[in-house]
C-alpha cells in the first residue's frame, strides 16, 4: 500500500468512527428509551451547557441521523484527506463555536443533531479554496457547492422543527475557521516563473558599478 492509499484510508477513519458513534447512541437510545434528547443543547440555561458537547451526538430518529450520515462521511473524508495536518483543529473549532453560539442565541428549545457540523464543513471547504486562491481547492469548492448548494435554504427560519440557528451559526463557524487557517495546511503551488529573484544579476551589478565609476 503506497502513501496515497494510506492517506485515503486515514482520511475516512475518523469520520467513519464518528458516524458509528452517532448510530450506536441512537440505537441504544431507541432500544432502551433513554430519552437522550434531554441532554441536548438548551440555550441560556446552565443545564443546557453540556449540550454544547453532547447535542451533535444526539438525533431524534433514524431519518434525522440518516440525513446527516452521508454528508458527514463525504465532507469529513475530504477534510481529513485534504487538510490532514489541521483537520482535528478544524473539527474542534467548528464543533465548539457552533454549540457555544447556539447556546447564546438560539431559540428556547432543545437543539440536537450534527447538521451544524455539516453546514460548518461545507462552508469551510468552500471558503478555504477561495481564501487560499488554490486552483485545486477552488475546484473542490465548486464541487461542494454543486453537491450541497441546496443546503442554503436550511439557514433560514422556514421550519420550526429544524434548528436553523445551528445551520446558520455552523456556516459562520466554517467561514471563520477557513479564514483563520488560511495559511496552514495545503497551500497553492508556486511555479518557477512566479518566484521573484532574491538578488540581482551580479554581472549586471558590476556593469552598473563601472558606469558609476569616475574616469581617471
């Protein structure tokens, strides 16, 4: 197995493990009727603070989790493959910022689900390509937009059954994270003709000095 194959497998490992944890928790909750929803994020209540960490792990039903599973796997794999050196930092920033902001400004209701992460990942991948001016990452940004462009409607308060706050604030977290890490991770390849010479040609310098020298 070459390094490329290893990077591909490593890139999918964490997203796959994360999604497996989500499914295990939902199956456990459904089978034993634990009512994990009460551990979700409830804005501006001290009892809701643990939800900053727990709410993305909790889903109301199987269709809710299924709608997040494929995006988490695809976007997570892209992020951990393309940005492997900073992927965990990106994940942490989006995770915490989204939860904290929803706790500060969300509606008085239980907010659950990993859709805020999905929106954060989409916006990170899109704007990271723009901020870095990298053709490879810009192409990736366009691909992400083509696949998940329809998610834009989720940031508007269209349905009270949807935590549009998580979607909107997750998107903002993704943009801020993309800007913060714009100089870390993969960078635009600079070609030889783009490099500026550090020193002037020594022969030309000598000619210039001779021109300046006084005649004796």
